[in-house]
C-alpha cells in the first residue's frame, strides 16, 4: 500500500485490511440511516466499509491528495482539519482511525456535552485507550467524559495492522452516550471545575472533611482516598450530594 509521508507525519497510520475495517464497522453497529463521520479518512478503507452499510458517511481528510482520492469515490468529503470542521447539529456517530498525535484533542471535542454525538468507535494509541477507559486509577478526563459517556476498550490492534506501522500498538476505544447521564448536562461546566480542583488539590478541596467522611461511607471509597481512586459514578455522586450544590438542584 502506498502511503504519503505527510499522513505519517500527522500521526496517521492507515489500516492495511479492508476485511478488518468491515469487521470494526460491524462491531460499531452502524446501519442504514445513521449519520457517520470518518475523521482522518486517509485512503478510505473505513469509509468504504461504512458506506456499504447504507449509512450516510461524511469523510474528513486534511491531506489534499488523499481528499481528492476520497472525492472520486464518495459523495461527501470535507477537506479540512478535524479540529476546525463544523460538527453536525443532528445526532451522529463516529467510526474513525484518528491521527495518533491528535487523539486526545479530537476526543475532547467530540465528547463535549453540547455535541450531539451518539457514539464514537475510535482507533487511538493503546496507552490513550487504556488510560481513559480504566475504572481505576481514574483520570480527570475519564471522570469528566464518563459522566455522560460509557467508555470501553473494545479490542487491541497490533501495530502490524497499519501502514506505516506506528511505534506502539493501537486500540479501538468506544464512547456511547449514556441514556441517563450521571450529571445533568446543564451543569457540565461546574462539574468539570469541581473535578479539576479535586484532582489538583485533593478531595478536601471538594467537600469539608466531615462531609467527605460521611460521603466516603455512603459512596464506597476510603476516607483518605486519592482523587484517582474514585470512578466517574463516585465523582458524580460526590458532586451532586455535596450540600451547597444539592441545594441548587
């Protein structure tokens, strides 16, 4: 498979196998009528598998040569940076092999509560997927995203699956919007600020010691737990049950 150097420089590593691409699309549950974005579409291996499901597929690719190749095969192609494009205002899904160097930044944009994302099946670096989907230890981003999305590590994709091979293995990471969010979306900004403060300054910066001790017993974490010891459910409950916030509910 011919691979342009520019794609590699941006962290793009293209899937070698169309059969594997089809398998990943089937596992994502894409079907007729879905609106799906393939971000960093590259040579169109995933785009083609998505199109064969009957879904409406929008391919996004920055490289002008690759974008031209995509336009010759698919009706909707956007030649632009993934981080700059206007995202759909209607519910949509993502199935994409994300440029490795931009994986976290792209996920930050997609998993914003104001974006009508239904689900995302994203190929990212193994370390990123492992870190953000881990129940423990949690991270600030995994807690924030986990309040509105269920995050799972679907499968490992060895570096041999890609051309050019990346320096590390990859993973398919899935984010599915929760039917019942752990925190009301209208309070997302405040929740993020509380979580950021807690990870920076400790749990006592989030709730007074006496209140924290009571909540630890109720929510199932140790009285002297570190921020990373709480999962998204516990962080959300801690945020909502702290008296000063509960009074505003």
